[in-house]
C-alpha cells in the first residue's frame, strides 16, 4: 500500500513537470519594439510582435529577435585628403529595421553592423581624397549626405532603413593642427599690425595737422602783435608831432629807441641774476638799429595788410 502511494506521488510530480514544460514550450512573450522569428523544423513560419503568443511545443522554435528601435553605429575611418594630409573621421550612422521587411533584416544579413561599416569606409575613402583639408571641415555635411544616400539605397534591400548619417569628428594629425593654428595666428597678427600701423599713422597725421595749425596761429599772433606795435608807434609819433612842432617822425623814433635802450640797461643792471652778455657798442649805432626796426615793421604791416601799399610808412619817414 505504501509503495503504491509513493508511485502515485512520483507519477503526479512527473505529470506536473511535464505540463509545466509543455506550457513553457507553448507560451512566450515578446517585448515592445521587437519582433520574434519562429521556425518549424528549420523553416521560417511566422513573425510574432509584442505581447503573449503560442507555438507548437517541441516543434516550433524561436530562432531570434529583431530589434525595431533606432540604433547607432560609430565608424572610425582614417583617410587622406587631396593635399595628402591624413585625417581621422568619425561617422555615426543611425539605422533601424523596416517593419515590413523583418524577414530580410533577419535572414539576408549575418551582421548588419559589419555591412554598414564596409559601405561607410568605401564611400568616405572615395569622397575625401577629392577634397582639400580646409574644405573637409566645411563640406562634412555633404560627405554625410553622400554616405546616407549610398547606404539608404543598399541597406533597404536588406530590410534596414537609414535615418541619418553624421560626421561627428574630423581630427587631422597633431602637427597639422599645430601648423594650422600658427597660420591663423600669423594672419591675425598681420591684421593687428596693419591696424596698429594705421592708428599710428592717423595719430602722426593729426599731430602734424595740429602742429601746423598751431604754427599758423602763432605766426598770425606774431603778425597781429607787430601790427599792434606799428599802430601804437604811429599813434605815438602823431601825438608827439602835434605836441612838439617842427619834429619829424625819425626824430621821434630815435627818441623812443633811446629811451627803450636806457630802460633795458637799467633793468639788466638792477638784476643780480642775469645771463645777458653786453657786446661793446655805443648809443650812436642806434640810427642803423632804427632803420632795421622800421623796415621790419613796414614788412610785417604789408604782410598782414597787403592792400595797404606804402600808406603806413609815410608818418614814419616824412615830417608832418
């Protein structure tokens, strides 16, 4: 009796395990954004989308799953440019399995990443050698568009779509980058030197213009001063001739110069600190000094007022 109960329990356990095994072989689930491929005796049967599904136990078999999300593959390529400079480029390809071509995506390609990498290498190494290094940076979007166009045409037949191709990095040799930076720095220094020279030129021109205006104003001031002296002497001579009848302009000028001469000697003698050096002379030489001063005043008068031709020299040379 005890042996029968033991046999009954063992049979029940085996049955339960068998049912569990059959249930696990019959029911399966598929995650969101993925597709499961089912085969029967090595032959494709169907595709199973997200959710819970059933299959014939021990006959149907899950052979793989296809990821329907957008995936990214980074391809690093080393190639040379038209001017024989080697650069390292990083191309990022974003791709996805086409929902209506899951069979092609699973069965036609053994390794989609390797296939995409080969095409990226082929396209980039065919395009970049035609472009100079300086233009590679400017035309990276054009290179990416060509890669995307080539890949889209080829990979669609294998059940994959290309969302975007991006050239995310362009890295020339370190020495090339250093020389490019030096060229750029030299250009900027040349521009700075040009601007600095232009600023110095403007400052010098403005300084020269200011000095010229200053000299012109200084000369006009001297001319005005001389004109005022001439006018004052003329008035003094006229007043003296009116007060002392019979005197001439020359007599008056001699008297004025003699007075100024002695005033000058007095001021020099009164100063204890003077650098003046008196050359041997006599008051009798004042006549020639008078003539020189008179001529200088007449010339300054004519310079300031050229229209007055000789009118100012009459009171100084002729008697009243």
